[in-house]
């Protein structure tokens, strides 16, 4: 039994989701007439109480569209040094938006109003112009930790004070909401744009959505086209998205409880120095200094456990729709046998 | 009966293609393990006798990836003034590649060795550096006309002489091949990169492929990621692609004969001044000077015929998989009734 | 005696101008306190009845600053296919502004309201967004021909109708004004930005100015900095500029009458097929088809006459401050002797 | 008596330098025939034992040219978080090169081989490609501290191991050399490119030089043109440069000893918490937490002392050619009187 905990992106569509995809009515989305895409976009916009949405291939696309639409070349983006937009989007902030970054060293990747304020550039020709703040919720690199609405509202206030835009990389937003009990509607008014991913915890094969004002989405749609992100009969993928929003949000709780369980198990391994607090579906742990994460991930793989390195001595597990209680039991056994052989 | 001739992109997956999509084995393509995507990429590369391929959302993405991978900022691209890469990709050559264009005024959008030669920049700091030549085959804006292999070989020779790369926008390449009887294998050696579309004549919902050398595709894959074109379980779309390559190429002949028939019918309309020679599945015609294309397209729509404008007095029809003989008969009747009412 | 007619850029500062440079009071312009630079900027802004000006190294810098400040990536610039901004600025429109071009085929490089109107893009995601129109006056590649104020006002009207910005590449604007008798003040209200060159007809060693609204100049100053165009004690160059504006405008008439005289002489050469109408200080002539411009320029150089090629069979002469009546006489003699030896 | 210690850029040309400028032979540098510019470029290249040099308006231009010539969009630049290229060039790395930054937190802005190694990206499509390392010597933001040749050689070794380019922002390189006793010739072999400033310690009005291999400089010259950095009769400025290289290097020792003296005086002020070690001509000091740098700079200005803020509680003084012993005495008196009035 292969236990794939590399990422929640590895989920495959369930039979019911495949059925929804098979039956989807489609049209030509570039020409604006795929009914299922339109339905998904409208459903998502309404969910957040925002005006419009755009269905895209990936979270990188929705984030990059937001960043380039909110800024112009020579602007500066405030984000955490651990943020996905800075670390894992191929240098896209520079390439797509020609924008600079001011990197915050937040606690586990989280910004605060004070940290944002400190990173705002003065009006000086030697400096780029601060235009945009990006939050990530939950923070992948921070071990899946999350913000609450009041924390975000305080950051929004600083943005308003300085006329800055605020974008949310909400690739795993529903993991946060299911923990806090907060609603998507409470998020809409706090952001100029929100990106959510369907292909992670929600279990879709492909897809992310960018949500924002009508004008903003119109501009983003133009940029999507020249970035090659226009797609034709995308309705079958959109059908998976609609299915996921209807059926796969509440079950995220299961992923979280399984992740917590894994966190406890991992914490008992002798080679593990520390485990990040498990807040959602991500477990990051630190190995003893004599063990490289790359080696450890290989040892895990030899036992049929797939994980990824997250630093020189850091390893990440992510629970998801295709990770079952049966697999959890099997994982428990394997961990108890020990990963590192002792001589 | 609605007759949709706006584009061959409007085709919807057939039941058999949907079946193939439903049954597709999938994986995570960003992590490199979607087996159906890998199979499609390998199949396509082999088809052209080239090393590698990359499955992408759109022809705009494959073209733009090719252009940006072959060039660097400050380079110059030679293409026809009618080419898709210049006219219909949202200004992407400038935005994605920071490259300039030298626009050739070819016959119906086709380059010749002489025209290419004339547009090569001298070594002068006032000028961008000529690096890439882009052909389109068939030429959409040229009424679907096509190149033959000897014509392309002559252009390749000029490129070799000056050390230029040669890219093919082959969005409708199979329409050309089915007419000339030439093979994809004969194309591979002539180009540094080839883009083909699955979502046009081949009838797939979504997808294009970029084909080239292994190193080139590796670089393009990197750019695809930062452009947001990485997708996860894309295997269901890839399955449609495999199905199309196996079943939808030969039938393009039908689209061509139907287009020729339409060309004859259209040529008899009193308001039509000229019809471009119909070589493949595209029919472009020119209206009398007192009729605007925008008005004419509206009149057509009132009769249930969808078309697009292609200039102030130009209208385009495109035949495709979902345009049947029954629809052709209906179209014939409607055209005979007349589109423009006479008072 | 070497007769250098390659360009009016070759002029060297006169003794009086050198004196002005030597005595210039200077400061640190990046810190905003070079008094001579400030004086030149204010003098120039006032001359055009505009709000502010920015002193820069080159006409390419002022043009590129204007284009990038008026546009954002994905926008489209309408300019003539013969314009300097398209032909001779190293592909800068794409590199600096990530903007596309819609190239007009005007008469001798001049736009008309109708041509501008025809090149405005529709609101379509396949297309870049038309944002800016660029005029050149006089038109270098058009043989130094010029616009009149009413011609420009008619173009301005189209720009206003579509909300487009209008930039003037006025590298040789004073050559136009001296012919039409129009004033700089009449130009200010017609344009969103104007670039003028000091180092061409006006005889300065280095320098151009960009003129526009205060906000626009503030933004352009920022871009100037990141393009490396900030300079410290630039006051000595600014002093040359002030001197030139005070003393070198009226004398342009002499350059024009000498150019006309050269045009007449050239027109009598048997190897010359045609001479463009000489309207200002530029003489472009077309050689017989059996003579290449590159060969002819070499023959001229052997006789001590320096010129540049301007096409396969086109050669350009430019008169200027350092081209004297004595040189004109010598040129006349050499031309009478004949350039192409007959066997 | 105004004491201007804002920057060593504020220096004005001395009478002897003005004389050299006045007498300079000039030509058209864009056409490649300004003899004084050519002489300066050759002299500087020879000084470093490198192949070629390019005379430019500013250190920002030479740095940005180096960065964009060494990289292509999607690449990553390793530099210190305090480096001028990251902090003070208007976000140019992103805008001009479309490159990302990996920011090192070095000791006073200095890289080490280990720190460079840690910041090299893995071969992963989520990541930009590490291509270039930038050093600054002396480090402005580090209080004018410097590297020695062995320190740099160790970094070069890491670069060679990974195939990385190494660029030196040597805006104040001669300040380092005069302290270490090392020669420019020892620097040439260590770097792929070196930028030096003439307008700082060397006292020129305008100008920097980029030095490197012939091919590299040819490419940089092309980019300079499209960035608007081509200048015509720049020979008068080049003459100042030649004069400065001949006469103003050894005297930098005076600036250093005066800076050290200032450091001692400042350290005795009650409101000063700490002074950075004074290694060259820069003095940075930290104020007590109850005093803002902006307020303190204003108090200094009221006493006729000009300085700049360098952080919330940091102030910078820079000594230079126009700062004399007489001014030092006056400064001493003013500091003894006290800057902050006590009530
Ligand atoms: Ca998935
Ligand atoms: Ca396309
Ligand atoms: Ca289709
Ligand atoms: Ca000049
Ligand atoms: Ca200076
Ligand atoms: Ca600088």
C-alpha cells in the first residue's frame, strides 16, 4: 500500500466527481459561453460576496494574475519570506509583474499590521512603490497555520491607510475556515482579490478561481489570455469544481484530525527534533542535524510513504481526500517499526 | 437549428471521447506522474520525430512559450502581419518575451525565403536582434491556405544561413497535411519547435502541444510553470487528445469539402464581392463596401448562423466536427433565401 | 576637408557653448539640487506652456520614458512604420514598456486622423489595448517632412474621442517650427508629452528633455532612475542646453536652405533616381537600382563626404551647425566631379 | 559654512577638472567616435586587466546593465539584503532583468562562500534559476566596510563550482583598494563584470564604467542604447573621468582619516547609541530609541550639517573631495556644542 502524502494536490477525482465531469454541459469559454464554467464562476463569486470570478488552471495562475493586475512594473509587493508567491511560483512576481518584493520575516509565515507598516516604502525615487500586500491562508510553509478574520481586518486597516491592495492566496482557505468556523462571506469584504484552489483539499483534478471586482476580473481575464490560460470546453473541469464546493468542504475536518494524529506519531520518533504545531492538514517536522531531509524522504519512500523535503532538515506530510483511515493505520505501523535503521 | 461556424474551437467532445476522458488514468502532472499526459506527450513527439513534447492549455500558451524560450528581451521576431501570434495573442510577444516584431506583408499571410531575408536586422545597436521566424500553417487569417514542405525547407535554409530559430504555429497543421498528403515526420526536422492544437479541428475540449528538443522543452516547462500553466490531474484532457490523434485526423477531409461547398454558395450571394480561395476548413469572404461585417454577422445570427467578422468587410466561416451534412443543407437553404433583405 | 553629414547629432559644442558649460553652477541632480538643470527644465516647460520637464541623456530615453509611463504591459502603441520609436530605439517599446505596436503606413511617416482611427483595437481579449499614439515631427525617415498644428489638432481630436494619450517625438521639432512659424506654446496643449533633443540641430553635446504634466514627469523621473538615467552634476550639460535654446534655434533656417541647395545638386547626379522633397535639414535620395546605398556611402567617404544609408538604395544627408557655407561649396565641387566613376 | 555630508556624490568638479572638461576633444559616442570616451574606456579596462569597458551615466545603469546582460527572465540573483542593487535601484532587478532575488543576511552586507552556497536554488520548476551573484565593495549600507581579495576569491570558487556569474558593484571600490593596498589588476580575474563610479569619491560630475569581456560589453552596449543611455559628445565628462583616475585616487586616504575622526566625535554624543566601525569614508551611527533619524537630520541641518537617514534610528555621513579640514574643524565645534538641545 502506497501512502502518498507529498501534497493534497495528488488527489484524484472520485467516481461521483468523474460522473459530474462526464455529464457536464460545455461551451467555448474563450468565447464566453461555457455554461458550466459560468456557473462555477458565479457560484464562487457569490460564496464570497464578491462581484466576479475567473476559472483558471492553477493557483500560480490566479496569484500571478492578481499580482500583475494590481501592480505595474516598478511596484513593490509585501509578502512573507515563506510565502508561496515568493518561494514557489518560479520567480513569477518579477517575470510576470516586473515587481519587486519586500520580504517580511513573520512568525510561521504570517504578517501582522506592524510588519506590513514597517515594510512600506517611502516616497523616494531610489525605491519601488509599495502597492500590494499578499497574505497566504493557510500558510503552507508555516505548517498549515491560519489567520482569523480579526487578524486580517487589522492588516486591511493598514492597507487602507496607505492605499494598498490586499490579495489572499487562499490555496487552502477552506482548511482555515473549517477550523475557525468563519465564513467565506466574511472574507470577501477584506480583500481586493482572493485566489482559491480546487485541486488541493477539495479534490478536483485541475483548477483555481480568482475572485474580485468586475473590472479587476475583466483585466485579469485579458492577462489570462496572453498568458495562454484561455481554455475552450473547460466545463468538465468546472463541473468537478462545482461538485467539490458542494461536497468536499466539510470533510476537510477528517484531513485535519488525521494530520494531528500523524503529528503525534511523528513526534515520538527518535530522529525527529520537533514537529510544527498541526493546525490543519499539514505536518512539518524537523530532523536531527545528522539526518538530511533528502535522505529521510528516500527512507520513507522505501517503506511506501511519499513525502517531500521542506528545507535541509525539514520534511512535510499533507493529508487529503485520498488518504484514508486504513492508510493512517498502515502509516502508524510503519512509523512504529521505525524509519531509520539502527545498527 | 443553430449552425455554429464561428470557429473550429467550438467543437464539443463526442460521446466516445467523453468515454475516453472518463476512464483516463490520472496523476499529478506538476510532479511529473500523470501517465496519460506522459503518454500523449510521448505519442506526439514520436509523431513528429522530435525529442519531447509539453501538453498545455492553449495554442496561445504553446506559441508564447516557444517565442519566449527561443528569444531574450531585445530580440526581434519575423512573422507575417496576418499571423495569429501577432494579431490574436493579446500582444503576448511584447509582454511575455519582450521581443519586437518585424512584420512581413506576405501573400495571404505566407512567408517566403526572400521576405524573411529582407526582414533580418543588421548588426546595429539601434536595432533589435533577429532571432526567430514564426510560420503559421494553415494561415487562419489567410483563409486557411497552407505551405508545402519544399516551401518551408527553403525558409529553413535562410534561417540556417543566419542562425535563426524557426517556429511553427501549427494550430491547424493537420488540415494542411490532410490536403498535401505530407506527414508529421517530414515536419519535425524543419523546425526548432512546433505547436499543434487539439481543441480546433481535432475536436478536443482543451489542449495544445509544444514539440521540440529535450532541452528546449525543459526550459519551456519552467516558463509554463511561472505562467500558471502547470496543471495537476490533466490526464482526462490528455485522454481526449490521444483519442483525437487516433480518430479525428482523417475526417478533416469532410470539413474541407464542406467548406469548399460553402465557398461556392457564398460566392453566389449578391452582397459578396469575393471569396478567398478555400483550401482547407476556412471560408473568408468580402462584402460589398456598403455592408459592414459587424452588421452582416448580426443578420446571419438572426437566421441561426454564427460567424465572426475578420475585418471591416470580411466575414469568416469555419467548418468542424460538429458541423454536419444536415447543417450544411440547412445552411444552403438559408443562404438561398438571402441574408440581406431587399426592399 | 571632411564633410560630415551623417547626422545633426555630430555637432560639437561651439566655443561660446563650452564657455557656458565651463561656468555652469552645478549640484546633485539625483538629490534635486542642480540649479542649472532645474533652470533648464523650468525654461523648457515654460516654453511649451506645460507644467514640468525632465532633463535626460538622450531622445531614446525621453521617448521610452513617455511610452512606458503612458502605458502598461499589454497595451498597444499606434505609430508609423517609419517612426524612430519603432525603428531605431532597439526594440525598446517591447523591452521597456512591454507594449505592442500597430504600425501605420502613412505618407512619408505621417499619421492622419483616419489612419489613427483605423488602427484602434476593438475591446477583445485577443487584442492589446490601444493606449497611446506617437507622432514624430519632423519625420526623420520621411525626409524631414513636418506636420502643421491643424494637422495635429485633428489627430488630437481622435485621441480625445477614444481616451488615448498622444506623445510627440520632437527630436527635430524646432526644425518644423522654424519652417511653419508656429510656436512651442501652440504645441503644449496638443500633447500629453513632448520630447525634444538638444544634441541634434541645437548643437549640444548631450541631452533631451521630456515635457508634460507634473504627475507624469514625477512618474517618468522614477522610471529614469531605475533605467540608470539619473545623473549627478549634470549642470554643465544643462548650461549647454540653455545656451542652445537662447542662441541656436533661429539659425536652423541656414541648415534648411543649405539642405535645399544640396537637394538640388543631388537631383542632378545621373545615379540618383529621386530626391525626397527637402522640407527641413534632411536630404534623402534614391539611387538607381544597380547601385547599393552601402557602396555609394563608401564612394562618398572616399571623397571626404560622410553620409548614412537609409535603405537598400537610399542615402541620407543631414545639415547642421558644423556644416558651413565653405563646406557646402566644397561639397558642390565634389558632386560636380561625380561620385560614381564612369569607365 | 554649509557642511554637506549627505553623500560623496555631491562633489563638484574642481577647477583643474573643469579645465580638462573644457579642453576635451569630443565626437559622437553613439557612432563610436568620441576619442575621449574611447580613451577613458580603454584606460579603465586596462586598469583592471579586463577586455573592454562602457562609459555610462550612473552606477545604477552599469549595475543594471550587468544584471540584465548576465541573466534572462526567470533567473535568480543572490545578493545581500543590504545591497545597493536591491535597495536603491528602484526595483530595477525585477523591472530591467525580470529576475528574482535571493536575499542573504550577511554581516554588514558582506557575502561569504557559505552564504552564497546556501542560497543557490535547486533544479526545480517551482524555482527561478540561480545565475548571478552580486557583491558590493565597499558596502554602503554596511558602513563602508570592505572585502579583501582572498575573501572574494573564495566566493568566486563557489560561483565556478555552480557555473554562476559574479558581478561587483564597485561604486566605492577605490576606497577599498586604498585601504587594503590591493590593485585593480587583482580584481579583474575575479569577476565577470565590475562597475565603478566616477561621481562619488573620485569627484566627477557624472559617470560610471562597466568593465568586462568584449562580448559582454557589446551586449551591454546594446541594452544601454534601448535604455536610453547612449550619449553623443560625452567626451567632456569622460575627460573628467580620466583626470579623476589620474589624480583623485590616492587622496581618498584623506577622506578615510577624516571619517574616522568624525566617527570618534560622534561616538561621544550622548544621543548616539553606537557607531558602525569606520573602515573607509562612511560613518553610520545609531541614535537612542527616543530619537528618530528624520528628526535628527533636521536638527543637524539647522546647524548647517547635511546628512541622510539610513534607517529609523540610523544616520549616515560620507566624507569626500569637497569636505575639507576646515569643515572638519567646524563640524567638531558644532558637535561639541551639541545637536540635541537639553531642557
Ligand atoms: Ca487534485
Ligand atoms: Ca490560439
Ligand atoms: Ca473544442
Ligand atoms: Ca551634438
Ligand atoms: Ca560628483
Ligand atoms: Ca548608484
